[in-house]
C-alpha cells in the first residue's frame, strides 16, 4: 500500500526533526503548540467561550464553540491528542472551529490534566467529569442530548473511549455516539502495526513508549480498562462508534481491534481505515486531501448523531 504523495512530502519536510521524547518536556510542548502555525487559518465562527467546570482534581478549563443558531444542535465533547503529555485546547482550536462549522454542532473542547504532572487516571477522570457535565447542561448549552457525542484523536480517542466505559460502569446517561480517531486503546507494543511502522511515519514506537511511561505510575496501570480500553472484559452497552485508523500508524491494529470487539459486543460500529495516511492526519486537512474526506465523515456522523451503517 503506497503512501499518499502529500504524506510523503510532509514526512520529507519533517526529516531530521527531533521526536518529542528526545526533547525536554517544556520544549516538546512548545513545539506542539507552535505546530498550529502549519495547520492553516482557523475559520471565524459565531461564538467562542472559555469556561471552567468542576472536576475531581479541581476546575477543568473548557472552550465552547458554536456556529449555528439552531437550538438544540448536535453536541461534541472533544478531547485533544498529544499522548496525554502534549497538546491543549489551543493545539486543536482550528479542528474544533472547523467541526462546529461543518457539523453545525456545539463543541466543548476539554483541557484535561496532563502527565507526568498528573498521572493516570487524572485525564480519564477529567474526561468523565466533562462528559457528564455536558450531558447535564445540554439544555443550557443548546445541545440536543440525543445527539451528544464524545470524540477525540489519539490520546483524546483513548479518553473518549474511557469516558464511555466509566459512564456505563458508574450508571450515568450515556452519550449518543463515540468518535475515536486513530485512538490509543492498549498499552501493548507487540502488534504488526507497531512492528511495521516503528519509525519513519511521523508517530514512532519510541515516542509511544515515552507517552505511556509519562502517563502511568507503573506498567500495571496499563492493564486497567480506563487506561487500555481494549482490555475491558465487557464492551457491551456502549455508545455506537465511529473508529478511524491510518495504515501507516503504530496504533492501527489496536484501534481496529477495538472496533471489532465493540461490534462483536453488539455495539453499532463503523470502522474506516485510510490506507495512505499516517497518524495525526485529521488536523491536517489543509495539506492532505484524504484528511478532508475523513473530516467530512466525522462531521456528517456528528450532524446525524450516529455513525453510518456498515
């Protein structure tokens, strides 16, 4: 399966750049914050509001995006990627603006606590608290509670999946849908996609191992379902899912394994693989044509409140 030519050009531009795990933590974070400059101009939308909501570890910053006068509108609780270590509301500001505009949705972007300052399960607890808060405040936010999705990319996809498990296990009303974009689902590096894509395709095995070390207090924590959703004994009674993966991504196999287990457990699940792409593609709609197609699929599912039937 050949790499998309636009991806080849992107990887060529990155050649020689140090990976995040080779940098001091503060510098790695600055690099990801600066990456927004290459993602295109964020669109103007009707309203953006920064707020703080209660969480188990203190207040959680959120940013609410709206570009529709429809009330109620579809809603999205969005968790950014970055390996639980990097990223912020700002690194995913353009993506959330685009999503609010394209899906006609109210997007609640969550600035969950980062590792290593806050180890597992801090980020997962913040994801759970933010999802419950959005559900409880749907009317105030102008959200149709029957079309409230949780979504995220990479580590954010992990947190979206974990929040759905926590909501089911703790008895809270479940979201209408989960959108898991190249999600981390297991602390296991012994898969074909890890071996095939260990280096040279943007996200590397070494960086993923670093992310997991920073996130967990001990390797044993990685066996917990709220850290590794693929290890949950039971995946039934979870929200319908849209799962997206990329062929040239170490996380491909675990994301697809999670989708297959959801489907086997009776959860309506749409699995979409983008064969020519690498990890992180959804933020790069300005440079990858295939990413535009993927983004439109995500927006359509959120607009409809459910994944497309398989």
